[in-house]
C-alpha cells in the first residue's frame, strides 16, 4: 500500500533507534534522480564498552568500511533520506521493508519473523578453510605451524572467496533442480580447468566433503609436473579415489563431462577453452575467474569513434579490452542458454584479476536484444572473440 515517504521513513527510524529489538538494517538501490554515496549500507547494533551503538558497513562493491554511530533520530533520518530506494529493517519479531517508487511514494510491507540479535563487535568473517587443515599444509599454503604463509595469503583469500560464491550458487542450483542432489552413487562432478598447483581444486574437494557432499573433483593442467605433484598430494592425503589430476590441454581434455566447471586465472584464451569445454559438455554451473586478456586486445586496431578518446591511452585500451572480452563471454553464455552474472569475487588488493563470470544453465532462449548487442559490439569494434569459435552451437556471426 502506498504511504507517504515521510511517514514510512519515520516509522523505519523508530524501529532502528529501538536498539533493544533491532537486528539489522539494509539500505540499497537508488531513488530516482538521486545519488547515494555508497552502493549499500548494512547496519546492526553492537555493544561497545557497555553502550549500544549502530555499526554501519558501507560497500562500494570492492571494499567495505565500517563506522560506529549512536542511534540518534536525526542521524538515522538523514541516512534514510539520503537516496536509497530499498530499506529493510529487521527487528526481533518482524521485518519492515520500504521501497521508494519512481513517483516518490513508499511501498511498505511488514512480515512477522522471529530473529535473534547479535551484539558482538568486530565480528570476524567465518573462515571456510581452517589454516591448519592438513591439505593446506600439503599444497603449500600453510606452514608447519598451521599458519598461512605470508606469500600465499592472497591465494588463500582468492580460494576462500571463490568457495564462498560456489557453495550458495551450488545449493540454489540443487534446490531449483538444475543440478541433481549428489549421492554416493552419483557424486557431484567438478572439473577445475587450468588448476596449476590445485589450491582451489583441493579446497573445493575438501570443503564440500566437510559439509557432507559427495563429490568427485578433477584438475586439468597442461603441465605434467603439476599433475604429478597434485596426484602425489592426493595420495598422501588418502583422497585419490575422489580427486584426480590429468596433464592435458583443456581444449582436448579426456575429462568426463562435469556438473560444475571452475577455473581460476586460466591464462588468456585457456579461459575460453574452459568455458567452451563446459558449455559443449552441458555443464550446469560455471564459475570462471579470468586471467590476462590478449585475444581481443590484439584485435582492437581501430576503435569505433568516439571510443578513440579512451583507447588512445594504452592503460585504458587494455582495460577496455578486458571489459569487452568478459562482456562478450557473458553475452555468448547468455545466448547459449545460461543465466549469467559478472561479479567481483574478491577485493582488488588480493588480485587485480578479480572478476568472476558465474553462469547457471537454464536452457532459456536468448532475448533478441542480447543477440543484437553481441552483433553490434563485435561489428563496431571489428572483433571476433576466441570463445565464439569454440562453441559449435553458437552460430551468431
Ligand atoms: C595462472 S595459473 C593458475 C593456476 C590455478 N588455477 C591457481 O589459481 O592457482 C594458470 C594455469 O593454467 C595452465 N594452463 C594454461 N593454458 C592451459 C591450457 N590450454 N590447458 C591446460 N592448462 C593450461 C597453466 O599451466 C597454469 O598452471
């Protein structure tokens, strides 16, 4: 039911300032013709030295920052009026959601809930992989004291964040019937393409097994020494039955088709080989974090105007090449029947290659606009993405 915005914000503010019942608040989206300073703000009450404050966590899609403020009406009303289109306030017994419409009214909805308040300050992100887990020692991420080696900290974080995205996506795909519930007889099959030292391969295997999932994981890498090393580690951990490695090129791998294809920084067009292998074999879920991009960059000889304003600077041309490459990969996946998201899977401080293409097979027919966009972009720039030549069912020229 439409409410006056003022009334809705005051009501939300009353709930937020009642810190005895407040559980959390999320401000997101942008009101028409308004700019917000942050993409999203999460708020929760925290107890610091005996006082209850509100902890604001700002996210701009890359980094997050936190700030603690007192629960004062004026400050909260200012925040609520600062341009966010969606406001959710969860209290112990109900949730209030406010959506600001294009015309500036408020759609308000209440739902009964039973929630629990957590006032702990400095909540650390729960680790998925215990640094002292023997597999982290075996692959060389942790030292003998069970601590992450400083030189491997970024890789450890990349692998953890990759898993943080893999697990909920996998669970939703199982719930939606897109992936069959894994069983002992029919374990979930995962192939890691361009696995290198197999940090992610082992982590996916160990973590999924630790949460009770039956899995079989295969790691593919062109380098025989990686394969030998990884198979030896699997043997030493006693898990060779459910994790195997092959020294093969992705494009011609003999690996059995998988439910899930993952790739973390497979070089240049090896990422295209990984996507193509997954699509051609009908993989249900793809999580691909691309690496360097040279294929499109080499083809960007003449930029369509007015993009010359950007490509005349080498650094911008390179970034434009990266964006075009991944945008076209996403577009191709959409056209061949995948629902696709392109997200940052980790902060840029841990790797500049922090984009992930996450695709779930739906089999949906593509929208005409997706085909038009693909054709327009490739013809304006005069480029032919490597991936387009690797998927026989992709017939858009
Ligand atoms: C940058 S490393 C990433 C390794 C690992 N995924 C990680 O994140 O630690 C890229 C790996 O891809 C492998 N690779 C590159 N091209 C390949 C291809 N065409 N087929 C199989 N492996 C390939 C390389 O040997 C290398 O180990």
